[in-house]
C-alpha cells in the first residue's frame, strides 16, 4: 500500500487540492477567490517537484497486487511537463479584477474555486494516463482529463457562445468516449486481460494481430483522435475554441491533446508486444491521418477571420505534425529510429505547450474593439496596429508565430526537426515532403497575424478597454500573472531554440530516456 501511495502521490495531491478548492468555492469572499489560483499553483508545484525525487516517483514492486500503476521515466516526464505547463495555464486564468470574478478575457463569477479545481482534476487525468498500466484506469484518466473541460468551457464567460460550445463539446466527447470504450472492450476480449504489460506479453507471443485486434486498435485510434483534434474527428475544434474564453481555449489546446497522445503511445506499445513495430494496415492509417490532419488544419487556417478559431485549425495541424513522429515510430523495427521518433514526439509536446501559452497570453492582454464582457482580442480587426501601442506584446506574438512555423532560433524549429529526422530515416519521404509543404502553408496565416499587429490599419471605430461583466467594479487592468506567463514562455521558446549545446540537448536526452517501460523484453524496456 505504501508503494502505491508513493506512486500515486502527485495525483493524490492534485485531487486533494481540487477538493479543497471546491470547498473554497462555497465562500463568497473575494479574498477566497484570490487564494484559489495560489492553491492550484502550490499543488502543481508539489506534484511537479515530486517527480524530481527518486522515491516519490518509484514504481510499485511487481509482486504487489496494486499492479495497475507503473511509474517509469515516461510517466515522470509527462507529469513534470504537465505540472510546468499547468502552472502557466493557471497564470493565464488568474482573476485580476477587483472582486476576483475573472479577467480581461474570462469571467467565472463566484465559481473561482470550482474553476481552478476543475483545472487540477483535468491535469490529474493526464497524470493517471501517464502512469496507468490498466486499460480501465487509462480510460478513466482520459475521461478525467476531458470531463472537467466541458464544464470549464460553459462557465468561462457570460456569453451564449460559451454555453453552446460547452454543449457541443460534451456530446461529441461522449461519442468519442463510447468509441474508445468499444475499442478497449475488443482489446480485452482478444487478450483476456486489462493490464497493459500482460497485453504486451500476449501480443509479443503472436506473430501478427488478428482481425479483431486490428479493429480494436482502429477504434482506439478513432477515440484518441477526438482528444488530439485529428481529422476527421476535428469538427468541434473551431466552434469550441472560439466560444470558450481565451484562458480556457489555451487549456483545451494542451490538456486533452497531451492525454490523447500519451494514451496512443501506451496502447501502441502494448499491442506491438513492446516492439513498436505494428501491422502495415495501422501504419498506413496513421500515415493518412497525419497527412490529412496537417493539410486540412493548415488550409482551413488560411481562411479564418477569428484568431482563436485560426489557432484551433493550427492546433489540428500540429496534431498532424506529431502523428508524423508516431508513424515513424511504428513503421520500423530499428531501435535508433524508434528512440529518435519518441524523443521528437515528447519534445514537440513541450514546445507546443510553451508556444500556445505565449500566443493565447498575448491575446488575453490585447483589448477587444467590442465592449462585451469577458472578451479580449479575438479578430484581426482587434489586433490591427496593436504592435505600435503594445510593442513588447507584438514582439512576443511575432516570436511565437515564428516558432509555430518552425523558423530557426526558436524551439519550434528543433521540434519539427526531431519529427522530420526519424520520418526521413524510416523512408517516409512523402510524409516528410507533406510536412514541409504544410509548414510553408502555415506561414501564410501566422505571418498574417504578425503583419496585422505591426502593419495593420485600425478601423475607424474606437478601441475599447474590457469592462467586467455585471460587477460595476471599474475597468480591468492588465494582469501581471498573465504577463509573467507570457514572459516565461518567451524565454523558454528562445532559450530552447538558441542554447542548443546545453539546455535543448539536455531536454532531448531526457525525452529520449522517457520511454515506456512495462515488464517486457522490448529493447526500449531494457535500455
């Protein structure tokens, strides 16, 4: 039992803090609402620091019956990453008006405790997914990472579009959960166990996957595709990203996506018997999904007017980029290529989280031209010419967009490099060409944002400073926590993109070591 408590220590901390925040939500005092994000950040700090400790992240002994949880370097890396990005996301949602009911881009009213409690529960879901060694626990973790976000979308702003987005997201999420659970049922039915390590042993004894097992993998990929915003289960992204308040949009761009990719990696490792090398049919499926997702995301991004909706399609495209790494991972039996591909996927998750915090943070800090509650900059008209008045924010957006394109001297460049390299070595030449072409297409709308900020002409209407929703407490000032989040993200984007011999190489070595390690005879397990 003690080993299990040690293994689950970060999840326990986050869940206890979430319950405490729910209790704090009962209070109507502004001071209690201001304390809510502080509690959330402290919980994430404790959870993250615990992953740096050898004893807190140690795996339970194999002879214990609590064998549904395995904590290895892979899980520690994901938990540490989620804690760090989670802290930045809490800073973006910091209540900055006088009565602590919201900020320039969101308004949760008196539900500050519940709002930040839901954030912690969703991040705890990622932790559970990372450490799960049982398909039922894996499913529960994925849903825990998703269900709180449905509520967060709905309560994030006093606008009908937010409630509409929350309802759409909920029903489509329920459909994806049903598909996923159907796939898990086939996986259990064909192997006779729910434990991932035993499934890996069972699959390792087989030469090929059976028809029912291939069907199980296809259904699971479909379920995970919704979480990752992968074509064709991407239709919700535009409406939900646009309807939700901007801090929640930033949260959605990272938390469900990372849970989906982590779950996909763990399932693929198990069904390949720990070799990563899978049936050609699955490789072709992921190849097609990667190509379609990149192309659809970038092409549709070119025609968007709402910037949050544009970043929704950008998010779809970046899921396609990461699927290139997944395709390279499972298309070859070469260990070095597999190691490089896994390194690239994990590194890109880090880079993408930092870039998204920066771009959404800048949008939060720029005012909207519409005098509506809980609405900051969302359209090209909102940001037109704002770089002249807010030069540092304009530069931050420019650097973030350059990184999202993948230009040198930014973390986005190395992120794409680590995805292209294994795909090229795995002879996925056409997929690499499609990725490079799509990166060039994406420059069309990212540079459009930069040009609008620095070269755009403001409309004749006045620029309004955001007013709080139904509080009568005066104007909202530029929140310092959001500035801190943007500043940290910018430093990380440039530092990891320029200090290559030191910091970036250290991070990539950590990502390489962060392999999935159930009890199998896989080369990755033996490393």
